[in-house]
């Protein structure tokens, strides 16, 4: 019989912090890139690669770590990942050259990618039905706060020291999370559900997850909506600052307001579920809202109308609806496969990162003439294709 020494709100906050480490590691470093470039005498492209190479490690690790978490348990993989993340954070703080820094960032990203799949798998281990949805929504709220405060936190740290202090703070934070994990967290993955790492068994696990209609379908739904979200992340600096002439501080404020839609959506989702609103109703309303916001954005782009505030308002509606959809999509993807939740969580994470990257690249490639048309087109394609997938094949699979 397994148990959790940390439970209730403490468990939710712990899982949220575990999920928040990757965005903290990405976004806290953003204000330091010019300082890294100057201090290490690195080309601008190599300094900027400190972010890209982290994301490369993050996006590739889940496929490997998922089977490990189902074989050795969540705590062992969590402990190894947190120790590696902490060591790499410390290594980055002491890096003597840009190449050493990039090497540490690559491994740090890979360890973060492995950690990123664990909260969803742990929630599947411990909770069923409405309680699982509530936990996923609550963790999403904590996770949503991280990228909003991280750039400001990084900038505040730079007041007191060099860019190295940012990685030192990351080291301390990850060390504290490691101590909580090792001391208070007890294994959630039952021994009778452990799986072999024989290649044939790993292949069978992924084959089972990928051929499960709910896992594959809801992973794809989440990935499509992530494409729309990352389209905004990639294009927003060009659109707001170059297109609409918004200042850097104004852009930071607009971006924080729009990104807070994830928190608002996840919080609203938790409130609705706690009042026994049917998940199908949440899906139906949220996906309709996604389509309306995206199509409205496309229309104002094609007609040459709109302003920075109108674009930001429509994007925030899209992101709020995303906050309603995504925790429920994750639940539906992982719930049918409790004994291979690590595999299923890896597929969810890898799909969202792959489609997010594709959406961001497509929006940047199509962006023209300081117009929101490209952003509206990618968001509309993502919302409409995701809604069609849901209506035609996934809606009947939703519990309740």
C-alpha cells in the first residue's frame, strides 16, 4: 500500500513547483542574455542559444523518462532528475565559457523535461474522476504563475548581482524542492504496476498508448491548441513592439496580462468542476470560445482593423479557454492508462512541445506587415482543427 507523506494543499503546491521548474529555468534567464553575451564574450546567437538549447533538451527527454518512471517509480526518477537539475544549475552559475554554459543548459533542460511528466503521472496514480481534474487544474494554476513572474524575478535578481546569481537562485530553489521530494514524498506508483525496460516492452507500452484513441486523440487536441499558444509567444514581440509601437515595458505588461489567461482559465475550470459542471460542457464551451476568439483575430487582421488592446483582449480569451481545455484534455489522455501513466504523460508532453514549436515557427514565417493576420490564421487553424477532432471523435469519450 502506498501513501503520500505530503498531501492536500501541500501536495498540490509541491507538484505545481515541480512543474514550474522548467519555465522558471527558461524565463528567469531571459533578462540576463545581454549580460551573458558581454561577460563570456560570446556571439549574440550563442548567448540566445542558452534558451533554445534548454528547450531542445526539455522536449527530447520525456520519451526516455516516461518508461523509466513506470519501471523504477516516480520518486526514484524524480530524485535523479532533481539532483541533475540542481547540479546543472550550479554548473551554469560557475560556467567559465559560453560552451560550458550551453552544455549545462542542455542537460538541465533534459532533466527538466523528465521532471515535467511526473506531476501528471502522480495525479493519475493517486486520484480518480473529479478529484483528478481538480488536482490537474490546481497544478495548472501554479504552473501558469511561473512564466509570468520569472522574467521580473530574473530582472530583480540582477539588481543584486550578475547573471550568475540567477542560476545560483535556481540552484537553491531546486535544492529545496529536492529535499521535499526525498524527505516528504512517498512513492505513488504501485509495485504491481511496474514495467520492464526490455525494448519489446517499451515498444509495446508506447504502441498501446499511441493506439489508445483517448490518449492519442486528447494528446493531439492539446498539441493543436499549444500550436496556437506558441504562435502568440513567437510573434507577439514583433506584433506589439514593431507593429503597434508598444514600448518594452508596455509589451511586458500586455504579455503578462494575456498570459494570465491560463491562470484565470484553470481557476475557472477548478471552480466549475467543484460545482459538478459536466466536463463535456466545459469542453464544448471552451472550444467554441477558442474558435470565436481566433476567428475574430483573423478577421481584424484581414480587414486591417484593430489595435494592440483589441488583439491582446482576443488573445487573452483564447488563452483563458486554453486554461479550461488543457487540464481536462490531459486527464482524458492519461486516465485510461493508469499502469502506463508515465508513457501516456510522455506522449502528452512531447506532443505539446512538438506542435508548439511548429505553431511558433509557422506564425513567424507567415508574419507580414505588422499585422495580426498570421497569428489569427495559425490560432484559427489550431482551434478549428482541434474542435473538429473533438466533435467528430473525442466528445463521446469524455467522462460525464
